[in-house]
C-alpha cells in the first residue's frame, strides 16, 4: 500500500511537510508541486510530472492567512482528483477560520462550516488536523476527520523540564477543558484567566481564578494571534505572586507586532509547534517542537488501517 502513497505540499507548509514525509518513510520525498501566479494575482497549481493515478495522495498545507493558502489547497485537491488519484487526504496542521464555529451574533457566517463544505466539494476523502479551536468542527464534515492533539508533543517536553510548584492555566473559560487535561497529565493544580472582550483581540477586563502565588505557571492555549491575551494574563499572574510564566501554544500565528509584545512581556518562554513557520530570529523566548513525527506516525496508521487512538492522550 505504501508504494502507492504520494505527498505534496502547499507553498505555506513546505518545511513541515518535509519533516512529516521523512517521519512517514525516510526514503520518500515530497512531490514536485508548483504554484504559478498571473499578473492580476490569480494563481494555478500543478502536481508536477509524476503520475498520481490510482494513488493515495496526501496534500499538506496549513490554512493560515492569507486566504490564498486555503484556496491553493482546494486547487491541489481538484488537480489530484482530475488526475485520477484514488483517494485524496488533506493534512492541515493549522485549520484556519476555526474561530468561526457558531453564530455568536446576528447576521454573521459560520466560517468553519463553509470551509468544511469547500474541502469536501474539492474532493478530499479525509482530513487530518491538530488542535481545532473548537472540537465540534469535526461534525461539520461527512468524511473521516482525524483530530490530533499537540499534548502528545508538549506533555513529554514539559515533564522533561521537571518544573517544581507547577500550575497549568487557561487564558479563558473556553480553554479550561484543555488546561484540565494538561493538569491531569502533569499532576498539578490549575487556574483560569476569566476575560471579557470589547471586540476582536481587545480585552476589557481579566481576572485570575485559582492560586498562583509562589507557583511556576504554564498558560496553555491553541492559538497565539497578536499575543495580547497571553501577555496580559502573564502580567496579571506575575502580579498575583507567581515565580514564572511560560506559554504553551499549538499554532503560532504571530500577527501584527506579536514578536515585540512577547519580547517585552513577563513571559519566560513560549513553547510552540511548527504547524505554522516561526521566525526564531525575532525572539529568543520561543521554543519550537516539531509535529513531523506525530503526523508521520498517524499517516502510517491511516494507510495501514491501524488504530490511532494512542495519539489522543489529551482526551483519555
């Protein structure tokens, strides 16, 4: 079966795709996919000169901004289906538009559902992703979704640090389930930062629920966008008497001046993944752990029809 497997990467995820493919089989290489732009900004994708007829094709691309990255993935799927690929799977380490998972006010879209519909319409037979902003997005698909958890990577690393007087914190009420899972595996206490917003990326008020005095605190979240929420939470936690604050975040968007905000914050270290490329030259506080082995192992299990339950430790 593995001889009929081919991998291609979108332009936003070439580096992590190489790691995933090597973890799957160090004898395999990424296919030669290309993207050509016209003068007006329109673009076309190509899966190279190798045939994909009858193959199980894995297309790797995080759908981070701009929206071109999502549309490139859709075009790649269409190209694979029209070239007679037997099956096409989307490997989406970071699933964009996941914050639009419900109607939280009148006359707004459910963007995550729209993206799910587009992926299925483009011809994908399976989705492999990690740390969705909202777990229920899996239900937007009528094809299999393998939803992986970065806790498989983070928990062993955090244990290796052997941090004393540890407390896991959530930056908001919505992330309390994730924080509880980490506190369980690390056998430590938990705190919650309760916040109210006045608009997107704008925090009006934040309160800390839980004991953080004389503790080494790790804030756990799925997305670091502008960094405002996490840095404010770190500031308040330190004011409450904490010894140190680290941040564990799966998807490092680092929008606007996020690097500068992190550098000037009370955060000791930001531990993240390579689901989105990170410019390490902009901050000495960032530690990147690779998702390559996790995704490579899961893809191996998928193509060989083996269980992937062991990769769901966060929810066990």
